[in-house]
């Protein structure tokens, strides 16, 4: 369950004030619900593929270089399971958010009452995912799949071949790389996703539209 390990949340937000507000809401919600969150922030979506395993993504839309909706579309090509919540002042994108299976949509400035209601729903989805998803390392990157979509598994020499609904070809995994199936686990994005993001980042920097800013770890209150 989520209480057995810290839920890992990713915030993709270039505005410091908006990020701080969201972090304060998360800390208050965690205190009230008795759960701790490990929160990482990215100022752009270009490093999204390097963020690693996460349980929930908060995504701004009005981001430099590549907007959050475009990043979400790329993400969904490789990861259909990780819940995604848009947090933005671009309310006109709300309908479009459902095209990338967004869990929810928060319009800035986000009040705590609105946040708590939507975060409660997100927690229920994360709990469900914890029991039903697994990370499957393959030669082309780690794929996050729903265990209920696995039709059968076969052994081919030293590899395990997972036949998964929705995939034309079986996913190949070496037994030595087998992780904890059925345990909370979400994988990194496909290397093709990383390549497309790198290409977009390079073009944006050539245009001067993207600052060089590293990922930052938001502090958590001591003892929580």
C-alpha cells in the first residue's frame, strides 16, 4: 500500500510561487491524512523522462519550450498508468486534458479546499495502482503495465516474454531483472520518449526559449 513506502510525487511547474503554494497544500494534506510525500520539482517538461519512478504528476501547461499538454501526450505513449493532474491558469485546456487521460484539472490560484478534494481522489487512484501495476524493464526502456492486461508469460532461452493486451509484440524481460511484481512500482519512460524530449529541448534552447535550470527537491517538514 502507499503507506508502506513514501508516495513519490512529481511537480512540473516553472513558477516559483505556484510551486510553493502546491507544496504547502501537499504538506498540509499529508499532515491531516497522516501520510508523507516525497516531492520533486522540475521547472520544464524536458527532463520528465529522467524523473524516474513516480506515483503522481502535477503538470503545468504553460511551460517554456514544450507545453505540459504536449509533454503529457508524449508521456502517455509510453506510460498509460501514472495519474496526471494539470495545475494551470489555462482553463481552456480542461477538455483537452481528457485526451491524455488526465485524472483531474486544477485552475490557479488553487485553494486548499479544492486541492484537498481532488487530492483525495488522486490518493484512491494511487492506492489502486499500487496493487495493479508493475514496472517491466525491457531492452528499450521500462514500461509501466497493468498486471490485469498480462495474458500469459513464456520463457524464451534466458528471457521472460510478457504477452500484454494492447501490445503487438511481447515485452522481453530477463529473469535476473525481475522486480517485486504486484508491489507499488512505476517505471521510467521509454528511451524514444527521452530522445524526443531532448530534440525539443535542443530546438528550444537554440531559440533562446528555455532557461538552464536543474531539478530541485522541495523540502519537507521534519518529522513527517
